[in-house]
């Protein structure tokens, strides 16, 4: 091979490599051009899709892709720290949003970006998030076993003699310790005062000790429904929207535990303006009514709440009759105490 031909082949190889790199860069650029919205998956994400994402794509012409995750903010933290932000708009629960905001992982929310800001409940605005919906955890039971006379309170949930069978609880201390104290007779208004003390924490774990042989731990919102349907569980804590949508199980609002989930924008999102455009469309009153019809959770647009169909109102955690004896999740408490209580809860669960 001559020197000239070798150089010619080398130049040809470099040209091919350059072309491949250009194609890869174009593909990356194309991927980066899509607004990525992330939720918790399952029935909830299906409701987001039908009420919000699909109409937005049709009317706005903005490319939108979906992803899902189980919560937390480890992914967001890694993205921000590496400067490789591939998520834009992300659903978060309140305490995780507050912690992520404190660590500088989220963009501050600019109310001026919302054309319908005056219609949004002021309580829905946080420093780094805007309220997506109000959800709740309720007591549900298998009507095939107990008819209309199943357990209606958390104290009755503990009564496995009168209502035999396994009990479902979420495998986390948050809302599980509160349920234990409610079952032990602590009024909803006093739960966090009691839980803030060592004696109160001991009391909650002692109450869980009583139920330990009957507990089946669930980790995803779909599991309680599946396990009720299969007969694995006789009664369970479950998310009210999923239970109401299933329309085949009995459930009680007495002692419901409720909170708000938020939409957040990851710090450094390359699609901040598109994220606000999607957010603004999601706070349209008609869109929020459509969301509640898809999965009955409370909405944050006050006009939507007023326009809710009468048949749907009894299924919403925010309906006045359902808020009697309800417990609002104390986010500040869990931001301060979750690490220590999670360690104790993990040890307790691992004990035989």
C-alpha cells in the first residue's frame, strides 16, 4: 500500500467517523428537544395522560415523552450534580419536594408563568412546586367476606377476631405510624404531638406489634387492590382514588390520611418554558374536572372544584363530609424525623 493510498483510507475513515458522530449528535439533540414529564405510573399516570398529556400534545404541538418512577429524588440529584438533566417536569410528594428544594435540586416556581394563577388555590403553591392533586389513604376491605359490616375505623382494622384475615399496610413509617396511633385511640388533632415524643413513638410501634402476625406489606399502590381481589388481604390501607375507581371494594373515610402531591421542575431543565406551558394547561378547570373523573382525587383549581359533578363529589378526599376526623400529613414533621424513624421502622420490620 502506498503512503498516498493509506492517507486516502485514513481520510475516508475520519469522514465516516465524523458522519457517525454527527448522526449521534442529531439523535441526542432530537431526544433533548422533547419535554419529559415523570409521574408515579399506574392508574394515576393513565389519568394524567387522558386528562392532560394527550390534549396538550394535540393543541400545543410540543413534543412530550413520559417516564415513571417510584418516588424519591436520587435521580434528580444525580442529574443536577452531573449537569445531565433529562427529566423536566416531575411529580413529587410534599416532603420529598421540600427536601429536594432545600438541596437546590428544583427550580423555584414562578407564579407569573400561570395565566390561571388566580384560579389556583393559594395553598397549592410551594417554593419549588405547585399542587397537582390531593390524595388520601383510607381503610378498604373485602365486601365478599364482610358485606357492608366490615371494619370502618383503624381501631376496628386491628380487630382480627371479629374481622379475621390479613391486613395490608404500606412498607414505610410515614402514615403507618400515624395509623397505629389512630388505632390506639389518639385523636387526629393530637397524632403529631404524640408522635414527636419518644413515648409516642414507642406507643405506635407497640400497637404495630399487636398486628404484626397479620400484616402484609405493600410497596406499590396497585398491590392492595390486587391482593384484595385475590383474597390475600381481608382489609388494607389503600389510596382512595384507586379504590374508588375500582368500584368493587368497600372503604371508609373515617380517619383518612390526606396530603398533596406536587409538580416540580428539575433544576437546570432545558425545557423550563415548555414545562410551564404544560403546567398552565393542566390547571385549566375543565382539564382538572376530567382528571378527577378519570381518578377521583381532589383538584387544586377552585373553579374546577366548584364545577365538579355531583355524583363525583362523595368520592373526593376533599369533600367536606370526607374530611371529618381526617388527618393531614404533617410534612414538616417528616422532614425533621423521617431518617430516624425510617431506621427504627426498618429494624422493626426485619425482626421475626
